[in-house]
């Protein structure tokens, strides 16, 4: 199984496709073993063979992704609430939670006024320290838990404004808790800002949920109060659904 996943990951990281020999080299497997694994994955629909002999990710991966979205997002009403919020404000709204000790986006509704960020899609589980959504959830951890989290995940600099030390992150989280809104300005992508707050607090880490919206960086400070008010309303709607 581990080898099959290696093959699937190698193919997934190569949108132009890979031949069996290329897959074998990347996965450090014999060609015979790779042929066997690729045939099995193709039969099950997880990879597809193109006319030029290369393999790309198969449609079954999309089916598993949809199942992941449904399992993590919760009821359909969650998506409906996000879509209405995005339509009303023009800002992209998203929900995140802890999954396997990582912060992942589990639902998104795009708004026409928010800068496009190709990474901020369902399943994105990186840049926790550089997004308001991640900060809102990191703030629910104890200092020791948080230090272990950032030590394991790292704090890479996505922009010159990214917070890259646990000390500066802790200070930022304290300020966010004090104002009742976690903020990020140009820390994940230049020109992009985000705001977030907690929807559900729970003793169980994987049951904690946060809500965020992204806005143009030039608009965040001028509209922070309005954003907080709107997020608070949407968070309450989500909490009512998720507690049922």
C-alpha cells in the first residue's frame, strides 16, 4: 500500500504525466514492481493512461476528494451559509478545523471582491501561522501545544511580513484574542488580508471550528469593524447548525 501511495503521489505531482520508467525512478522502485502497481491503480481508476504512454491522476481521486469534503465540512447548510455570506459581502468565506493535528480548510465560498488565492481551497493545510484562519485555531491551544505544533509544521516565510518566530506569533495571537478578531495582512500573499474568529470551542481539538474571510489588503483596516460584525453573525449561524 505504501508503494502504491508513492506512485499515486508521484503521478499527482506531475500534471504533464509520467511514464512507468519515470515513476519507477522517482519512487526508487524496480520497473517490474512499478508496472504491477500502475496496472492495479489504473484498473481501480486512480490513474489514467494517455495515448502517449504517460499516466495522470484518475477520476476516482476526485470521488475520494468529494467524500473528504462532505466528511469534514459537515451539513450542506454550512456551504449554503458561506455562499450567502460571500454573495452578500463579496468576500471569500471559509471554514477550517483541526484534522490529524493540522489546520485544514474544509469549506469555501468565493467572493468576487476578494483577491484570488489559488491555494485557499478545501483540503489546504499549510501556512497555519500565516493565515487568520490558522491563527484563530492556534489560539485555542495551550502555549506548550502551540510550540510543539509550530516546531513540527515549521514557520516558513511566505512574504516579508510573515511571522516566523513562535514569540511574535504568540504576541499576535494575544492581540487577536484581545480584539476578538484574528488578522493577517500581507502575511500569506501580497495584497491579500484575512480576518477570522472561532465558531466552536471544544475540549476535543478536532471539534474546534473557525471562520475566516479574505479581503483586499488595502481594505482590511478600514473595514475591520464591519468585517468582525459580519463574521460574528455568520459564525453564530454556523454554530447553530454544527451543534445540532
